């Protein structure tokens, strides 16, 4: 575009005035989630296990419609840990959500050069077994799953201080 900055600003101003108050044309995305949608992310916290400080990988799950948050401490972020953690969450809430929104979780899949996500074999079988729809966020777009990002920070600041202790 070879136009002037002031010309562009006038165009944007006129467009905003013409579209003010028109639903779905106000220039932003509404943060509404359907009931049953689940956001999933991993966070890392420090814990004292068997007397030794170690990193614990926390699978954090958020249900944005009800603002419910759950956390499962796991030894890693691989496919087996992800599937086991999600199974524990499903048992706890008494059901399986129809949609799971994830970022580039290593245990779930890998993003290729074209931006397409290829699921790992274990996670692919898990998704097929529970008949889930899995959506992946764009890289570096934390706003697409802000509910779970907020939950990771909240749990780290409020539940993991001082570090938790366990015998094993």
C-alpha cells in the first residue's frame, strides 16, 4: 500500500463510525465460550518430593463457561502423562467435554512447517476413544486460551507457595 498514513487514519475513522454498534463488526472478537469447552495447558512448579526439590509439571484445565479450574501434578509433559491427566480430570468432573483447546503441547502433537498439527499416536488414539474435537491455538497467541493461561498463573501464585511437599 503506497497511501499516506493520514489517508488510512481517515478511512479507519469513517469505517468505525459507520460500523459502531453493529454486532460482529466492531473490530474485536467476543470472549464467549460454549458450555463444555475445555482449555488445557501445562505449567511448571517447584515441589519438595522425598526431601528433594524438583520440577512438577502441572496439567491445568479450565472450563471457561463455568470458570472451573483443575490441576493435576504429573512427572512430565509427554503423551502418556497428558492422557492420564485428562482421564483423571474426566473422572473428577463426571464427563467428557466435546471440545478441547490446546496450544502446541508436545505430548499432543507437533506443528509442521505448514502450520498443520500432526497428533502423536497415543494422543490420537485417546482422542478417538473419547470422540473429542481438539483445536490447537496459533503459535504465540495466548489470548486464544486466556482462561487457562490465567489459571496456570493463579495456581502457581496461590497454591504452589510455599512449595508443596510429598513423600513420593
